[in-house]
């Protein structure tokens, strides 16, 4: 009897143990992405992208986590954009890096004419390069200028991405991760300037103002920074307005008046307004700072400055982000924002064609166009505006901008 009872107890234990073992393990990670069925993926993706477009990042993350875990392209990219946004409450650069890295690993060789993915892959590569230049210690990502240069090189040449071309030019000027090469960097700064890239315009204006790597030309610098400030995209606006303030306050009335005659023409020829997506369905407000020079003169548009020393308006620029505390004289603001430009540097971007660069398929970094639905169950970006082509007449040459090789 005793033996029989022992065997019966052992049998019960074995059955109960088998049932428990067959139950799925429960994750203790409350942040794990929710499971999404294949049928629910398109609906969850569309709901997440709609929330992203209206600026509801919390709702967007909740809806996009599932599709992103299933490696749905647009879900990964939109989620990375949210985590990389320093102005939001959901900022998480470690997560953004991992998502961008996943996109780069899987889609770096996508057809550059595939407008559903190529512009966003180029932006992912460009953003990855930025992370590699500063590192992300919390996940063990150390600074790696060489790898950053490789990412930028691929985005700039294979995808023709303007922001990558601009960032690569800055690396070439500094000799950071690439051999220093000034001549080519100056050429591509001029090309991007003529295409209407506000960041390149501001950067080149600062070089012209200081006579760094090129002959000093303060009149052209004043004219060029005026065009850049008028068309600065929100994410680039603060440092571009810093450069404007530095040049405006340092320019005498004579320089401002001479530049006024150039600005009207260059505004039409080289100006390119950024595409700004309204958030929460509202048109963004202009929150420009009230800037002043050290002598108390208020910083204003060049036209007002040339006729009235006490102009009370700030430089015109794209709305959305606020300004900054006025900078004092000293190191250039663009150097502080983009890195100092040491020494002399000659140059050409490796592999960059000698003629006109490929038209950039992407808009300004950090801005995502409204996706359009696809028949295969996933939305894709709408066609992005191509930059204006370079004019062929002599006035549109690089010499017109004022860049001459030494």
C-alpha cells in the first residue's frame, strides 16, 4: 500500500509539472513591444503614423512598437525619429541608434530611385554618423569618425543626400575621419549653397566673413547669411541665427547697404523654403528671440538694418522653435554648433564626381513627409521635392558666391 501511494503521488507531481512547464514564459519587461498579428499590422502602422504626424508621440510609440518589432520599415523609421527628437519628452538616443542601425543594416543597398525608402535610409545613415561622432556611452557606442565618414559617404554619393554631403564637407574641412581636403569641400559648399541648402549657406557665409580657407568677403557673407536665415529649417534655425547675429552685429552700415543690393537677387536664386509639418493640426507659431548686439542695437532683417539702426524685428526664418540667448563676440557660433574648423585643408570628397552632384532625394534632416498609402499594406513617403537645378549662366558660377581657391 505504501508503495502504491508513493507511486500515485509521484504521478500527480509529474503531471502538474508538465502542465506548468508547458505554459509560456511571462516577460518581466513591461516595455516589451506588444504582439501584433499579421492582419493588424497595417492598421497599427497607419494609426501610429497618424499619431506621429499630429505630434502625439506617446500614442505613436504605442502603435508603432509592434510593427517595428516585426521590422516594418516605416514603423522603424518613424519610431527612430521620435526617439531621436531632442525637443520631445520621449527622447531615447540609445533606442534611436538601434533602430537606425537596423535600417542601415537591411536597406543600405536599396535602389536610390526607390522613393518609398531611399530618402529615409539616407537620413538614417546621416543620423547614425552623427551618433558615431559623439558616441552613446550608455550602450557602449564609442566615437568612430572613420565609420561615421563611411556612412556619410554612402548617403552622400549613393543616395545623393544633401545633408550627408554637407556633413561630409565639414569632416573634410576638419580632417576628421577623412584626409583633410579644402578645395573640394569649398566646391561642394558652393554647390549646396546654390541649391538652397540653408545650413551650407550659413556655414559658407561664416567662412567668407572670417576669411577662413578663402578670401575674406564680408559683403557676400552678409548677403548669404541673410538668405540662409530667411530659409532656415526649424532644427537648424538656432545656430544659423547665431551666425546671422554675429555677422550682422560685426558689419558696418556700409557693408549692410552693399549687401542689400545682392540679397534681393540671391533670395530668388538661392532661397528654398523648408517644408514644415504642422503639429497637433495647428500652424506653428514664430517664436523668434529678440536679439541685440553688444551696443544695444536690435538685430533685424538686412533691409530694415540698412535704413534704420534701431530695427525692432528679428531675422525672418522658418517658424516653430524658439531662439537662443544672444551670443557675444568671440569664437564663431557655427564653429560651436558644428565643430571648429582647424587649420588649412585642401579637398575633394572621395569618389565625388567632378560635375554636378546627384539631386538629393531627401528633404532636410529630421523632417518626415506625410506618408501615402500603398497597395501592399504599408504606407510610404510621398514624393519629395527635388532641389532647384543649377543655372548654366556665368552669374550662377561658384565665383558668384565668392569662393576662390587660394
